[in-house]
């Protein structure tokens, strides 16, 4: 069956971009409290343009997969990363897109912009003052689990100590996955293949490959591709991706823990997906200006590439 990606509503599965910004998000707070001369236009515009109308307003990277199961009736909502902006993302995009809950969670890594919203998962769970609810499955590496156990001990603890009061907190079912593309896992009925990548030379982060009808790779934090991972998602190495969602931090120059504009476009050319969307941008990116430049690049290279934006909903057969 051929793949299908559609920007218009068709009632099937979809990808909702809850956040497309870097860890500090956009606008950059420093630009507003210590304005430059002349002021940063991208950040200044955030004071006058409502976020829902401003594609340059970017929360921490996060993706919600609205998965319509094969029966054509049942839906599952799979959340990738729960960063510092999660509550804002729920208020803005869950409400707009009528998302009632989260059925499962996948974490790419344990940095602040991927996990510091975990406490707020309770707002997308059923209310119970005694925590008597079914826990939400959450998939992560053992390394991430160890780190989160320190950051959020009350979320990682299975049982209360004697005499400890019950406090309403998110209920999570921690499930360990491996950083190995040969060890896929099933999450809410959809298979995910872990894609280990370097996020700085001392740190392995995960991206994920998913979808049977359309092959999608989501890679939010990467500075260098491990050859075996790139082979799995490259047109030359395996099967062409229908959609690559890829990190790009700075508009110019380079960074030690993220791909930036030139490196991201080089990776798109090597991997050669049918389409690519870029995420993880700082305030150096102006959505409309840089998408015009990307449109010209796309015509020359034959690969459609654009910057994604918060709130984007992409309908796709999974």
C-alpha cells in the first residue's frame, strides 16, 4: 500500500507538533529582558502576535501521534517527550485539536526539555485523589530511568513508605527499552524502532522509526548519526522514509550537541526521504523567511523540506 501524507483533515492518523523549539524555547527570554539594539524581531514579535498565530513561537520539541488503529475506530494518543512547556502545550494544542488524554509516552532522553513536564502528566489522566487509576505506560532507557528516579523520586516510587501520606501524582508504568535498532517495541499498538544517535560525543539519545504504511523517523536531538542508524533510515541503505523529522538548532555555524542548518540539510540529502520537516529551532530562525529559502533548496535538490511549527497537524497513514 502506498504512503499518504496530507495537510488536510481526513479523520485518520495524524502527527501533531506540540513543540518545535530548542531547550530555551522561542521567544528567548533574554531577548525580551535584555533587548539588543536593534531588537530581535522573532522574539519581539511574540509580544504582539498571539502564539497560535505566530509560527515563530516555539515550545520544547514534542510530538503527539494520534494513531487510528487498523479497526478504523479505536484511537491511541502516543506522546514523545514531556518537556518544560508541557502544560502550555496541553492548554494550547490538546484543546484546539480535541485531544482528550495520553495513552502512552516515549522518551528520547532525560534532559530537562524532554522530561521536566512529567509531573503534569496527571492533567491528562483520569482524576483520582487516591491515585487509583491505571498507570500510563512510559518507554525509556535504563539510563533515563536512573536519572528520572533522582529528578522525580515520587513518580518513580512504586509503593509508599509506612506512614507516608497519599498525594495525587501522575501514575506511570515505567518500561525499559534498549538503544538498539534491532530491538523494536510495541507502544499502544504501534511498533517503534529505537534509533540511537549521538547528542554530543559523550551522550547517546534516541530517535524513533515508526509506521507500516508510511515510514516516519523522528530525531529531535542529534549532533552525529551512528552509521548503523543512518543505514536503517536511508534510501540507499534500506527503504526510503516517507517523512524525516530532524533537529536543526542554529541558522548559522555549528554546535557540539545538535545539527544546525547546513549539517541538517546535508543529512537530509544523504538520507533522502520523500519529505523532511525541521524542528528544534532557536530564535535565529524566521519561519516565513527561512521556509522561502528552503523552498528553493527543495526545488534544486528534489526533496521537499520545510520548518515545522507548533500546532502543525499532519494527517498520515500509519
